[in-house]
C-alpha cells in the first residue's frame, strides 16, 4: 500500500542550536518532527531526497545533531560504491536510519526497499523527475506500507513549481489520455506570478483550484470513486487540519509548521489488494 502526502508548510521563527537563523523554512522543522516521531515510534527507515547537494549538507548537519545513523549518495560517489551502500542499507540488520539521496544522481533506477518512508524536500520543474525519485521505496519486494511526504513551502515559488507540474499533467491527460474532465487550468497571468510570495494562505495551490468539494476550510465531499495517487491533485483528499489524517507520524508533526495537506492512497489499497 502507498500513502502519498503533499505537505504545505509555513515559515516560522524558532530558537535552535541546530539552525542559527531566527527565521527558518517550516518544512525543515516539519522534517525534524517527522524523523523524530518515526525514530521513536516505529522501526521504519527514511529516504531523504533533494535536488541540491547543499540541502543534503543541511540533512547531514541535522543527523549529526540528532545522532541518526545515515548514508549519503550524490554525484561524487562511484557507480560501484553506490551498489554496495544500497545493498547494505536494504539489509534488515543494518542500523542506518536515513538514506540521503541526490535526485540528479540517483533519482532513477535505485531500489531502496529497506526504507518505507520517503521525504521529497524540494520540487523539480519536470514532474517526471519527482515521480521517479519518489518511486525509490515503493517497488517490487517492498513488504511494508509506504509513505511519501512531499514538502512544499506555502505561498513561495515551490508552490508555483508544483502548479506548473499539475498544469503539465493536465495537458498530458487532455492530449495523450484524451481526458476531458480536468477540473482546472492555470491562466497565463497566474503562470507569470512565479516570484510572488503569498503568506496569507494555507495553500495557494488549493486556492487556485477553486475547489467545489471544500466549504469554509473543510472538505465536505470526498474525491470521486476510483481516484488514486496518479489522479489530479484536485481529486486527492484535502486537509486543513490533522483530524482527517490516518498517518500518525504526520499527525504528530502537524503542529510544527504544517498549514495544509493533499493526501491520497494507491489504487490497489482502495480495491482491497495490498
């Protein structure tokens, strides 16, 4: 079974020995919560994916501060060594808790079934790259329920990237799959607003959907029957608070800085085939 979450986070102000900045991305705080709750309440392993090696450096700093055992794979590692560390990490007896992955170096082809939770820290303009990276844990041989967490900074260019991804998928559905029931498209003016910061919203992406299933900050009608993780985000579940979440790790992390969540599960689970 696969549970997929797109998590929107606010910027926050904290005093931290780990991060010297007074104002930090909320998703770094949410990541810290997710790792801490996962470590303390489960035996699961986690894959952390980023497009940037500087972000992997921050992950390393966090892991050393929290004393998490980890391994890192980026473009500086040889092909021969990559195969060895993947095999070691996938072993149930291996104590490493976190696998840090550069999506540019290892986002395609790796089988990381030793972990069943994956955090996608930043989006790529090409939705196919993100989908390949997020599929590292949900593969043949995986025996656990998989959790995919995509972290998005609310109201920033990251939301605009996510919206462009959704736009590309909608166009693909219309042209390739000949789907006519695509609920929203973005105007040229909206696509020009890439660098506009909006701090007055729980999710700018949800706002632009003009969602007919949500009323006064609450999802009133569920998604259409038969929708799954491959469906348009407008056909996912929409959460303005943690009450509708079934994942206890994300539920415990909500108060960190989460403002909104899209979530959906695999089609196999909905049919009862797990």
